[in-house]
C-alpha cells in the first residue's frame, strides 16, 4: 500500500468530501469481497445485492435495472432543472483464472477473476455515493448526482447500450468514469481530450471447401492455405484501403482447422477483433473487412461465411468534462497528480453513453510506487494498489461538487 498524500490545504478548506479512516477501511474490505466473488456479465446478482444493501443502509433508494443486475441510485431528488452528473462503474468480471499467489482475497470462483479492475471501479462509485449522501444530509450537496452501476461491460456490444434502453440517462447531463491503469502510479490520474480508447468489433469467419488428400491439393480447395492467406493478407489489404492514421487493425485470436496431417479439411474457423482509432473509420470498417475476406477466400476457391459483430465506438472525452476532472483532481491533490495519457487500442462501452451526453473517462493509477513488474489488465495476476480507491472517491466527490458550482447548462438526455 502506498503512503497517502494529503490534499492541498487550500483545497481542503473549500472542498469537502474526503474519506474518513473508517470509510476507507470499509471500502477496501468491500473491494476485496467483490474480488473474491467475481461474476460474469449479466450474472452479477451477488454484486448487485451487495451494492444495493450498502446504499440502503446509508438511507438511499437504489433501483435495480430491469435487466436483473446493475442499478442506479440518485443522491438527492432531481427537480427537472439542470441535469444531473452521473458517476458510472462497471461491475462484471472476466472468464479467466486468478493466478495470484499469496493473496488472501484472490478469487474463490474457478475460471473467474476481476482482472480488469471493475471491482475497484465499483467500490469507487459506491464510496463516492456514501460521501455525497452524507454531504446531502448536511445540506452541502448543491445538486443531485446519479450513481450508475452497469452490468456486462465485457460482453460486446456492452451492457451500456442495454442500460441506456432502461433509461439510466434520463435527467443526466454529464457522465464520468474511471478505468484502472497499471501504467499510472497510485495517487495520480491520466487524462486526455478527445478519443481515449478505440473502437472494437468482433469478427467470426467460417471457410468451407470439398476437402481431399494432401497428395492432390490441386484437385480440391486447399483450405489450410486459404485460411493462412486470410490471416496474413486481410489485415494488409484493409490497411491499404483506409487512411493509416485511423489505426484500423484486424488481429486474429483463434484459428481452427483439420484433424489429420494428410487430410485437407472441409471446414475452418477464425475469430478476431477489428480496432480503430476514430469514428469515421469505425463506420467504414465492416464493409472494408468483409470485402477483403471475401476477395482472399474467393481467390483460393473457399466459400466464406462472415459474422461481423458490432462492438463499441471509441470513448471520445468531452473537453469541458475532461477539464472538470482535471480541476477536481488538482483541487484535491495538486497539479502533479494529473498526467497526460495516450489513446488505448482497448475498447470500452462507456462510449455508448457519450453518444447521448457529454462525458469523460479518467485513467486511475493503480501501480504501487516503486513496483517494477507491470501487472497488465486482462491477466490472471492483475491486482491494484488499493490506495487508488481513496483517490477515485475523492476525485468523484470533488467533480460532483465543482460541477454543481458550475453555472453552465447542459441538455438532459432524452
């Protein structure tokens, strides 16, 4: 655990909402409980119940989404005036084993792990809600705030789209989120104007041919060669048919074909992802990729069946909301607590909210100071320096207070 850096005295005098030692310890325990009991997308029943129980204990009225998992909870009552700020967390885990050793809170569920930090995200929004609820009771929260605990972020095209259909943005004018970043030291956040993640789609391809003997490939469709050419040629073709600044990349993650060394198979399957950096390229991607696959398959006399699954567009941070996060973090911890960050090629369904209301996502530092071994996201040994929970909560509470003090108006989502 890293040593805790006190907030700047000038900010502390004017900006309430820091954590007590008691609440800080409770939130660490809450996060560890979630970490031990990870649940996959749309199966987060225990997680939802734990969040709901704690919010109700604080005198709040959370509402479970019609989906059955996930919930929203308003701090204060919206009167139809200036739209609310929403704090979003994703609550699902990943279908990979927890490989951490000597960890008292490692996953107790085989093949399941909070390896992307969603347990931290959830705890941060819960903690912010508890602090803001106390400020509301004291009459120090000028404007209502919505907590949004979203299921199924890891399930394309993302649970955000379903949550929006359930009305989670009704009355919301701005939305913010954090994402754990093991490259950023705990106690700091990374910010970026504009696109901070990339678009991500899923691709499933089946190739078929009559098959035959490997001694006579000229008499049949050499399906293994066809598959190999799709794997290598399609990414190259696509890259030459779109502006290279778009960063559009086709990357394969699975290939299956054949059962014997002397038999040309009749069927092959490939699956992978399509990623790109900007919205215009994302909109062109399906037609470009499908056409390239068909061209290569036809060249080798293979029949192709392509399933292109739309995933998520890039998360494009709104400049004003990004500046709000910056000002909130500086108010809490000074200018050295904020650093610039690069656009990631990872996908995040937070982007769907930004199709409706302005918002921004910050990268929450979770690397322990001095740690040299990088524990990357989506790996079984991922863990977070839990001091990040304190930082995230205080970032969100400061943002809510500064947003409430801002007289600028923003249209509510319809």
